[in-house]
C-alpha cells in the first residue's frame, strides 16, 4: 500500500516530468447552445460537490468532504503553483486520470 506521503512525492515527480514534456493545456469554454455534443456533461457540479479536471482533460466530481483529504489539498496547491487560479475556467490538477482514479479508490 502506498502512503499519502509517497503518493504526494509521486505526484510531484509526475508533475515535473509532465511539465517538461508537454505544452500547457487550457480548456476552452464553449458558449454554444445546449444542443451541442457536450450537452450531456453538465458544466455545473452537483449540490455538495466540486469539479476538477486532470492534465489530460478528464473531468472528476468529488464531494466537498474530499477537501479535508491531505492528498486533494496538496494537489490543489500544486495546481495553483503550475496553472494559477482560474477566474472563470475549470480547476486543472497537475496529474493524469489514472492517478486520480487510483487516489479516489484509496
């Protein structure tokens, strides 16, 4: 089993490697009507939840209680350091979807 400290170290290592190998990804906000192909994906989080995106643009919705989780807090701090605070766009975490699935399961 991986401890939270090791998980955070892995995330930092992956963040630095990813930053070297990829261009910045920014999600474009669509102002089109609801009949587009993305209409099945709500842009608003459910009540009591928050939404984040991974570096590979996968969307994750978590309950607000996850904000008490140390791993989620560290990822949010790392996101602020790498991407800044979005004014009107989504929060993008500096990890991929596989890492988020793994951290959600543990």
